[in-house]
């Protein structure tokens, strides 16, 4: 009976310890670099375009203690497709208030295109660091188009609105130039009115979507 009770208590302790990390970590990729233990992924999953997210990194020393300060030793570059951009890493833990998680460092950004993302870390921690973590089925979530969870009406993404505007604006510019060379043409005037209406409609949709997201 004592052995059963001891097993239950140990199991409960393991579950409690896991719960203290799992909600924050979710699906992450683990690696060991220069003896330090890394756990990296998106801070919020599932991950959708157009919504703020962050690179979430948990660091612990070779002895298993959380790293409390990395100073300017490490930087992270977010890469997707041919695009890349460096973002600052900030500690989650605040020693003054005691709030946050020890050993967690975050880099906030808004993913704007769906697909796999790579978090490329460089610098020095226990030695030179040049290591990458890439989203995928065996690591952490890739970025998705939010239309899959929109209900009851699907709205265009900011990228789709931008692409439509890029397509319509040259037509508008050409129509205006044509109308200026033939101001008496009613057809040209009607074309301009139609294109302007389409462009303003797309802009209105974009403003509406952004406002809804800010309220959310």
C-alpha cells in the first residue's frame, strides 16, 4: 500500500511540474547547444497570419538551472521564404516583481504570410552559437491562414487586400491618364468611377478587419 501511495505522489508531482511548463511551451523543438538546453517555438499556437505572436525560447544551464540573463549575447532572426528580419529577445522574468518565467526569452512579431518559419539564433552562450529551429509536423506549429477558423463569414486577409490593391491601382492610374487625354469620353469616366469604387471598397474592408482584430 505504501508503495502505491508513493507512486501516486511521485506521479502527481511529475504531472504538476509538467503542467507548469506545458501551457507556455506547447509544441516546441528541443536542442542542446554548448551544453545549454534550448526549447524553442511559437509562444501561441495554433499560429495565424495577422495576429501578434512571438518566438519563445526557454534556456537552462548544463546543470539544469534556468538562465536568467543573456544580455546582448544572443539575437534571433525570423526567416520565411526569402524574407528575414532580426528581432530583440526580451526576458519574460522580471526580478523586481518576481513575475514571468525564469529562463524564458521572447521576441515579438506579427507573421503576415502562412507557411513554415525558421528561428535562427546567433551569438555566444558557452561558446559560439549558430543554431536554427524550423516549424513543422515534428517541431512546432507552422503559420496558417485564419480563414480556416473564421465563422460565420470569411474575410480577406491584409495580404489579400494588399495584393488586390496592387492589382487595381495601376488600372486606376492608367484610366485617369487616359481620361485626361480624352476628357469628353463618358466610358472613361465610368471606368474611373468603377475602379475608384472597387479600390475604396477594398480599403473599407481592410479597415473593418483591422478594427475587429484590435477590438478582439
